[in-house]
C-alpha cells in the first residue's frame, strides 16, 4: 500500500467540496473505519 497525502484547507471553518470527495474516495478505497479508543475514557 502506498502513502496517500491529503491536504485540507478550510474556508470559514468548512472543508472545500473537492477535499471532502477526495477523503470519501480514500476511505472507501481502503475500507477505513473509525474506531473508538477506550484509553481516553
């Protein structure tokens, strides 16, 4: 697996639409999931 670099530049506190699309594409491509970290509780 090669590294993927995403750069987010917010405008008025929001990501640009093309950046959100890039992020979603990467999440779907690599089947990424959010995992809760119980160590912070």
